C-alpha cells in the first residue's frame, strides 16, 4: 500500500516529466481537462488540470472532473512513477477510468509519451 | 472451386460475394461483416475453420509496422488464434508489397504523384510500405496516425518521428480493445462530424489522401479534386467520394464486379494459389505472383 504522500510524489514526477516534454505540450494544446486521481484503499485524492497544454497538480478534489482515475494506492503510485503502464491495470480492471473512450486513449497516450521506451 | 472468406469486424452492409478465375483456378470470394461484434467474429472464424481454403481478417489489423519493428494487436491475435486448420491472414504481408508497387506505378505511369506533392496518410502504421514508398519518392507526407486514431492534432512529418512515437506508444496501445483505436461496426457507416470540422483542413491542404478507407471516409470534409489512394471501396463509396469532391480514386487491389477488395482478401487468394504456409511466403513471391496475375491499381477519374 502506498501513502498519500507517495502518490503525491508520483504525480509530481509525472507532472515534471510532462512539463519537460515540449512536444507533448503542443500535442495537448487543445485538450483542456480536469482529471481526478482517487485511491480506493486509502483517503487520497488529487486533481490534475490540463489547460492550454500545461499540466498542474493540486491535492484534493475540485469537483469538476472530466475524467476519474481510480485504483488502489500502490497501482496509482506505480503508474504515475512510470513503473507500470496504465494499459495492463486498465485491461484487468485494477485501474478504472471514468470518461469518454477518446479521453481514456488520450490519457494513456500522455503516460506512454512520458514514460514509454 | 477454392473458397476464400473475409471475416470482418466491419459493417455487414458491405457484405458481398463474387466468383472469379485466377491463373486457371476458380475462386469464390466472399466478405462477412460482424458489425463490430468480436464474439460473433470469433464464432464465425471457428465455424469456417477447415471448411474454406483461406480466411482473411478484415476490419482489424493484426500487425502494425514502423521501421523494422512489428507490433501485434492483441485483439487481432485472438481472432487469428481461433483458426487452427485454415490459413488465416490479415493482409499485412501483401500490403507491404502491393502498396509500395502502387506508389511506384503511380509515379511511373501517371501524373498523380509528382515529386513534392502534398500527401495526407490518414494512418501509416497499418501500411508502412506505402508510407516508405511515398517518402522515398520525395512526396511531402503528413502522417495522420495521431490525429485520426488518437484525436491528437499533431501531424507527424517524417518517417523518423513516426517510428520514434510508434516505439513509445504502440507496444502498449496494441493491448487496448481494437474498437478504441479504429472505427468498427456501425461507426464505419457514418462520419464523425466534430472531427471533420476539427481536422478536415488536413485533407484540404493535401492533393493526395492515402490510407485505410474507413478512416479516410470517417473524417473527410468537402474536397477540391484530391486523389484518394485506398481500397475496399464499394459502388456506394465511389458515389460518396464523388459527392465530396474527390478528383480521382486509386485502389490498390483489383476490382471484381464493382468492388475493390481488402488486402486481407487478396492475400488469402494468394496464399491459396501459392500452396504455402503464410509465414513462409516472401515479399518476392508476392511480387512475382502479382506480376503473373497482372494486378494493377485501378484508377478511376471521379470529376
């Protein structure tokens, strides 16, 4: 089980990876979304905000999520650190993403562009 | 008579059946769509296994290519694994040969592909041979893989960048359900109006639009005489392209009774003619057989 602080640290690593990737920012210029990241086994919520290609992170839930990413704390931390890809936990049901299929593919894509080979 | 059946995840509205004679052998070629129903496709494949001479998988790619790397689509592999006795193909082997040759043919025999012409390939990883040939001949190619398959408005301009992005994302993306990456079933009968508005300008900026017909169709805006290089077109598709303002249709596979078949079907026919396991057939053997069959691209002026 990962702690809230570990999930926060993993999301900061994800945000840092995103921010260093100029091409990814260009790719997401049109994709303004609020993503709620919610742990299912501990009290932990974070909000990722994508606006004009920039990604920001806040702790807690701002109540305006377009997409909800929910999993156990360990899976969330592993995923945002890039130790695992989202595809496998998504396909086996460990990771649940609520939102449109296009948005789910887009989120998967961002993660792969940051952490992919 | 040899029987080749294409089992497709696409719309059953496109089903058809023809009889043709090729190199002295009679063939019955048919296409059976399952309207995006994966389980129905699996059941049909099992039913046909051992009862026909070759099976083509349509509406899905089993193998995607970028550079020397090959990526296997998991849903495609599941369909392939359902067939134990009959040779089963997805068209990727033939595409690599036939579609390269189509590009060379157009350069040599027509004025449709002059050096520097702007080409939009709606998707390149499903027909990398065509992408490489267009690039080799000095066309100015925009690869729309991210735009049209992932909804990301980022035109890829070089083969190198295509390979690099593919290496990052495809090893994982191929594990997703195929319908998340490609229009299957009823989606093939309609246009995505929001994306037509958003991404239509990529079509209008090009003089040649190449690639998978269902992607080409789904996002096509009004055109101004562009050439479309694709296959699997029906008579209704020709009318659609004409209404949209396309100037010319080039199909990479030959026309039988008004219909250009998918490469999976043609590859099935070739496997049945070659009497060899699919995995053992070389590009040279496909090329040789294409010459013997005298297959040439069909060029249909629409204006």
